[in-house]
C-alpha cells in the first residue's frame, strides 16, 4: 500500500523558513507526480507546488519565488522549501502523489506562521 508521511511543520516567525518533507512508501513514487497542497483554517485546500517524475515543477502564484519543490527518488522523498514565510502561509500542508488513475494523500502537517 502506498503511504505518504509529511513532516517538518511547526511554528515559525514571519520571514522565517522551513522545509517540509514527504516520505513515500510503495511502488508509486518513482513514476508519480508529487505535489504539495495546503488548507488554511476555514478555507478550501489549494495547490502549492507540483513536481513530475521527470523533475518539472509548477508553483502557485502565492508561493512563487519563495518556495522550491524538489524530489529525491533514491530516498522516496519530496520536499518543499519555504522562505520568507507570511502569516497567510499558515495551513495544514498535504503531500499528494498521483499517476493516471492512482491518487494518494498524506495525513498533513501543520505550519503556523506567527510572531
């Protein structure tokens, strides 16, 4: 069974940085597109960034220039480096893996940006 486990969330001050990690198990990782999504309190889940199996990336306008998504296929891990964090970045961040009709989500990790 495919499992995605996020880590690296926590409390950070505005302007700070953090790196989220998503460790994957199962067969899907090397062939899947991976993505980070977030759900702010009281709002819908939204796309943050994606990275294909070949390394192509896309970012939401809200994080473009401040965030970098990357993957290490040898470690079955995808990362989201976030810099210059803002209070509006506060959300539960979810890792997603998908390939054709297959789709998996992690359990989420809380990111709180506050002074």
